[in-house]
C-alpha cells in the first residue's frame, strides 16, 4: 500500500498545514515570497508534518495547535534543502530549478535563513520549554551534520559509523523530533513523548 493511501485519513489536516506553509513563506518582499513559494510548490511528501500529526494522536489532538509544530519542522527541512542546493551547486530539485539556479546564491541563502527564522517564530506558539529545547538541539545537530558532509566530501576513507552519524544528524533527528514534538504539542506525558524520540 502506498504512503498516500495509508495516511488518507489525514488529508484534511495536511491541507491545513499546506495552506499554513504557503502563508508562512510569504513576505512583504515580493522576491522572498516568490522564492519561498517556488520551493513550496515544487512539492514534497511532507513526511515531517505527517509524523507530527500521527504522534499528536497519542495525546489531545488539536490541529489548530499541532499545526504550528508541523509547519515549523517542514520549514526547517525546506530551509536545509535550499542551503544544500547552494553547497552542492544543484540546478534541479524535484525536477524543477532550485532557488539558487533560478535566482542566485544570495537569494537562496536568505530564503533559507528566512524559512529558519519563520520556523522559530511558529514554534513560539507552543508554550512548552522542553519543545524549544528539543528544537534548538535538533537544529544544532542538523548544522553539524551539514558541516561534516562538507568536510568529508572527497574523503574516501569514511567508515560506516561516521556515515550513519551524519545521516542521523541530517535526516533521522528531524523525523524523530517530529514525532516527539507532535506528542509534546498534544500534551502527552513525558514517558510517551520520550518513547517517540530516537
């Protein structure tokens, strides 16, 4: 069974998140809005928001609260993609020109930074200190994973352990964080949200 069919019961809430994402990447500056919408409209599976929603079902599920976590985490993911495209000098993402290719590196970097900043702004709607601690540690680890990747780009002597640590930082932590933060936003107890972490 395909993922889309398996999560079809979440379609309404995913639509809400998609609309929030569109609203969030908009800016008073037309170029920034255009660049953000360009990436957003290129699509994506929205895996992080799906995990936020699913883990929110362990607690008091309220889309009007949980959506802030889902949007924040997807924005962090999108920002990291924009920055990756600059570092990798990528021309295409999901079959469409990258922000870097369509505009330039400066616009791409500031678009990514804007998305990071908006994600932090969205998380302020969640009044739980542990959620903010988890998010900040997650972003630090994500950046460390990116730096490791740049540093080891042509290093052929990498071992499996180092590779797994890097992909944990770049991918797995954001997914684990989606699960834990969705549960926290839904008011689960500590035992439950910790069980949903890495």
